[in-house]
C-alpha cells in the first residue's frame, strides 16, 4: 500500500494541431501521446492512462497517487503535448500545431498555460464507476445546464428523491472566470442563487460538485478560458469533466440523460456562434458542418486500485455511441440546419 492510498484521476487536454482544419486529432499524435504516458507508467509516475480525442482535442486521462495540481503530473502532460507538437504536428504541418500551448516554458501547473484540466483526488469506494466527458467546439460553461440537471434537478435525477444518501443534496462550487473567485452553493436550499449565476455561461462555470452531507467529491470540470489568458480569441476552451456515479451518487443513466437534450452552447464556427451540443460516440467526435455541431463524448470506466477498468483492456464504455442517443443527434442536426439557414 502506498503512503497515500487515495487515487487521483487527472484529465488534461489540449489542441496541439489537427487534420482537416480544426477537425480531428491525427492517429500518430495519439500514438506518440500513448508512448509518452506508457513510459511514465513504467517509471511509476502514473498508474494507468487512456489517450483519446474529441475532435481536434487530445485528451490525456491519467491515474496516480500524487494528488491534484501535482507539478510532476502537469509537467508530464505538458511535455507530452510539446513532444506531440514537435514530432508530429509540425512535421505533418497539421492545422494549428501547438494551438493551445500558450506559453514557451512549463512553470509548475498547466492551468493558465492553455491546456484544460479536470482532476479529482478520491478515496475509491468498493466500486468506483466514473464517466469522463470531453467536448469540442464549445466552452466550459456548456456543462452548467447538464450538471444542474444531474445533481440538482429531481425531474432528471430520480435518485435525489429515492436514495436517502442523496437527500441532503449537492453543493456546487461555481467559478467566476473573470474575477477568478469561487462561491459554494448548496442545492436545493440555494438553488435559485445557483440558477441566477450559471445561466451566464461565459462567466460563471461549475468547477466541482460535492455531496453536501459528507463533502464527498462527485464531479470536477475544467474552467480554462483561453481568451482570458491570452486577451484574444485563440481557440475554444473545449472543456472536459469527470463525474463519479452510483451508490449514493447519480446513477450512470442519470448522469447521461441530460445530454439527450442537445442544449444550445457557445462555440461552433470560429468560437463566435451558438449551436446544439451533439452527443456522439468516439468515432463521430469530428466536427464538420459550420465546424460543428459542437460534440460531446462520454466514456465509462471503473477505477480499481488506481487502474482504469474498461470493457476490454482499458477501452471504455463509449456511452453516446448507443442508439438511445440517435434522436438527440437528429434533433441537433435539425437545430443546426435551422440556425445556419438564417
Ligand atoms: P445504486 O443506488 O446501487 O447506485 O443504483 C441505482 C441505479 O442504478 C438505478 O438505476
Ligand atoms: P477549436 O477551438 O476546436 O480549435 O476550434 C477553432 C475554431 O475556430 C473552429 O471554427
Ligand atoms: Mg483546433
Ligand atoms: Mg477543439
């Protein structure tokens, strides 16, 4: 047993260049990222990893024992993004090589340097199912509405009514990304205050969610806004998040159901439009039509002694590939088409 028995799940992502405009990560980029993380697994820096992409965003999911905001883990992610940029994106002249790496040198924590980060240090429960989300062509505030529905809306999450462990509700930590301040709001008591803030998705972003009665960490989301770092538009802050599920937390189905409604999010072409968020399987995480519609993937794992357990090897459950989300995709296509005809 390690000195620190807690497990940290770190999801760190960046757009470091893509094929076909802002379309898709190149397979060679993922290959190289995997080999960087495999080296780190062998030398004991991390316990496990899964590399994937949502559109043009390269996503590094890692587990380790080092806690949140650990400089070694952030440096590993930074160096991986740098290496992929230098050895694959630049030689292949992929579009936007190194796009999200906003500074030259790493300085301790990738937050504020361009990449998006969602991290949670947890004590593993007997079974620890998580859903990892990543979206392309949108921004962190895109998760506000679904996170509200998952953890505060009893019409969406039946567990809030049925499961005594959830009866005291959940506390939302909301970040003001302009002023860099946070506020904790407990639902249902402070639900109206929460709603008053999170409708302004460009400014107030849900950063984490805790179970009110015992402070159990239930969800963590990225809050990076590239334009606020750089002072101009440089890319779309495509967000990611990690949500724990079941046994006193929303069931996986309750975590996924809000995405059956393709709500309007900021993003779409050139970061200057709004469009419906389309839930897709990994194979369809590739934006086309007006650089959209914005996409989101949802991947299921169990965390077991720091390992990522998936359906086979560590391949996750690719939830939104399911036919149950076909209708949401159709609605998203109809909405996109309607909006773009103007
Ligand atoms: P648990 O309370 O065991 O998480 O089960 C709830 C459930 O999955 C029902 O859909
Ligand atoms: P990304 O933020 O996904 O790189 O998209 C940039 C863009 O402007 C596409 O229209
Ligand atoms: Mg891009
Ligand atoms: Mg992107």
